[in-house]
C-alpha cells in the first residue's frame, strides 16, 4: 500500500471514530430539525381553584357527571408539570388563559389572576419552550352567562376586550396563538347544556368569527411575525367534516396563519366503535392511528400552501389505566408519529405535533377517560401524584431523534378504506413502508 493510500485509509477511519456514523451519511432527523413537538393542556381542565364560569355552573347544576373540583391542581403544581414537559424534550407548551380568573367581574381585571399566568408563561419560556396560548377553551365567566352569553351580539366585544389584554401582556414571549379551541364543539356544547338557545346558534358562530378576526389583527399589530389560528376538531364521520369546516375554517381562510387540527378517533366499515365516544366511555372506541395521515392529507389538499399544526392528538385510556383492546399509550404515540412522518414524507407541510395531554385532567364532566402522559388519580390519590406512563420514555426518545427511527413499523396495520376521508382513503390507501 503506498503512502498516499495509507493516509487516505487512516483519515477515513479517524473520521468515522471522531465523527460517528451520523456524520457519514446516516441521518437527517426523520421529521427534520425544524419540526416542533409539544404538549397541551387547558386551564379549566387542569388548574383547579376555578372562579365562576359557564362550566363551573354546569357542574353545580348537575348537567355533567362530575364537578371539576380542584382537578389536578396545576394552579399550585405548574412548575413541576412544566419541568416534566421540559424533560420530555418538547419545544411547545400549550395552555390557556382562563377568562374568569383574570376578569371575575365585568370591568374588573384581577391582579392575582394575572400574576398566576405571568408566572406560568415565564416558567415555560425559562424552560426553553414556546408558549401556545389559547384564549377561549370553551369557558367564559359566570357574569357573561348572566348577561346572556353568546345569545347576545355584545359577547364578541367582551371576548375581544379580554383577548387583547392577554395579547398585550404576553406578546413578549412570542407565543403561538389559538383564539378559540374547537369552535364547532364549543357551539355544540353550549347548545347541549343550554348556554345558547337553538335560534341563536348562528349568532354564536358569527360572533366567534368576528372576535377571531379582530383578535387576529390585534395580535399581529402587537407581535410582528405572530402565528395565529384556531383549531378544528376533525370528526371521522363521512360528509360531516367538510360541512363543519364550512362553519369556521372556510370562513376564516384569510385569518389563519396555519391550519390547526385535533384528531383522536377513526371510523371504518368494519369498525364503528367510535360511537361509544358518545356514551362517555371514550376508552372503548378503538384506535386507528393512520387516521391522522388521512386527516393531514385531506387538509393539505383543501388548504394548499398553508402549514398544518397538530394542536391535539392522543388516546383515551380507561379509568383503571388499561384499555379493553390492550393498546398501550406508548405504542399509540409511536404509531401516530410514524403516520405524521409518512404524511410529511409525502409532501404534507405539517410542522408541529402536540400530545394531549401532559397529565390526566378533567375531561369535560368526567374524570374517567385518561389522556395524560402522566397519570393522576383524582378520586383516590389526595396527593395527586404524577405517575409516568410508558409513553413518557417513548416521547423522550422521539423528541431526541426527531421522530420514530427508519425501519419502525406500526403495531397496528391500517384499516381498509377508512371513512375518515372518503373516497380518498379507498382510492389511495395508507400503506406501511
């Protein structure tokens, strides 16, 4: 071997030793270094120590199965939960500012309420994460209920007055913004519990759209480069999705910096168990994680050129922590991220993923369904201990390597001809590669 060849061989060997295999051609992260993983929660569902609101009243009036009580007491444990999120390696922490906490009476904003959210947003930023702030997560103050709520047109003005104060106070943190969480579901639940009379449903829809547009303009004025949107609940019912999109996303095309979407359940000709979600036993509805792939593909076609953020995705666990079908939270998380990667590889501009939720919490009238990366037994554990599920270690690995590794295969094969998106899913079915 001549000297020049010997030097070349030694150089290659040393490069492999010093730089490691990833430098030599292995590996851009599966989702790319710009992809953002996150966790999500909502103020009313997790904080406890709530003030008078429509949802406090629904509990007091017996319109839901259980009162919220003090939930998982995020109000006093926010530092520990934010630290848990940081340890996961996520870059986004979604929460909400509870309107009734900062404005307990008309015309009066409360310094103590603001101080709590000041501490929360500061803690998120100091932990190296970007806040995603939701302005309305289905909850409004009791004094608004007394005024008529969304039955009156002035509700939009009040919502804008509140939202502009939040934006002015926290624009320094460069948060992502969700104006209204799942607005179609907000309307449906207000109708179901009597907060809005049927003849005023359109007034509520129009009021939300008006408030969103005004808040969109204000946020961009005080936070240059802001990203503002709302998030749709994607229902896996044929024909229903496009109609629901027509209520809000289609009318808000000019005021959405990204498409926000929530997806939990699937539906197929051979599996109609999603109907069990209507009974409150959400953990009995089977899961088909490839549904997120169909949802993303559908939205990319409907809103070309607009980036997509998954605001919520997760799996309902049973009250005892064990689903009847044996599907584990960690496996569901990995399977879901696999299909997000597949969508991105197929050209869908999906740029972030939030897991719902960081801990178990109040599932809108019930503590039965478990959605948390950390389990909390509100009924039987007065200490409200956060117990990690198997998904905690899994999520850490996913965030560390930028997705699931090449060669990963979902634990469940995709169902044939999913009804989540027809006829698209039948003509171009999801295929494991």
